C-alpha cells in the first residue's frame, strides 16, 4: 500500500479543517469478502464518504468539503488537525436524518452503510454489544433499504437477495437472485441461493 498526499479540507458548514488521507496504490492481498457485498481489504481501505464535524455538529459529504491545501503524507504541517473519521453505526443512523440528501444514491449509500455497519457486529462476533435502541430501529431501516435497491442493476439484485436471506425471507431471496442476468455473479449468487435453500440466514464470509 502506497500512501498518497494528505489533503487538507474544510467543513462545508464552518471553518473547521480536517486531514484526508489518499492512496497512491493499494491491493486486495489479505482481503475478506462477505455475502452482503462488503469487502474488507487492509491494503485498500475504503475512503471516508460521510463524516461529522464536532465543531458545528453537522454531518457532511466529504466531496462537498473544499480542498484548501495538500501536503506529503509524512509532513508535520497541520499536525494539530485530525484525520477524517468514518461514522459509527449510530452516527450513520443520525446522518440519515440530518444530512443533506442530494439524490436517491445518497439515501442508498447511507442505508447500505447502516446495513454493513450493523453486520460488522456479526463479522466480529460482537453482536451482544448492539444496543437495544439500534435493534429496535434496524428492521425499519432494513425494510427501507429493501425498497431502494435498483432491480435493473445486478449488483443491487445480489445485495437485495442477500438481505432478504438475512431477514429469513428465503423464497423471495431466491426469486430475486434468479433475476440476475450477468454470469459474472454466478459463483456468489449460487452460494447465497444454496444458503437460502438451507434456510440459513447468518452472514457468511465468501471463500472461493
Ligand atoms: Zn463544521
């Protein structure tokens, strides 16, 4: 993994500044792939798309933050600034209510992050730590996500089928997965269909 320059960006709502790391190059060595479509690649970390400004208490889209400077990744300049932080599950849930929603893609992104962050607890076998408030609100949020998948998109169909399986709706899961037209997804599709046939609803790591 080769780090790129560090960008200095400004909160879209106030004068607070953040450091944003960039990547010159990365790879998927050691990556883990999961049935919900999440990829965990230590050598290719996901960039932060949504963040929170503690100074003005606003959630913001990182692409809306203006870049005001750029320094080498090992520079001491701006050492007092914090790096952009990814949100927690609870913060994504708040962000969905508070952030400026510019398009359906924004809603989809936030709901998918909520699903993946929720599933992270199962990925790490930490599900006992999920709060009751989150458990109460999740069925409604996952139902919303089911309704925003784009059925013309095979990748969305794959995720929708998986979410239906995780919710125990195995017949609907199989029907949805069988709508996938590209053979690019055959392997993963079959793994998820087989799990649905066996009425298994747990999240699984994909091992090829
Ligand atoms: Zn701010």
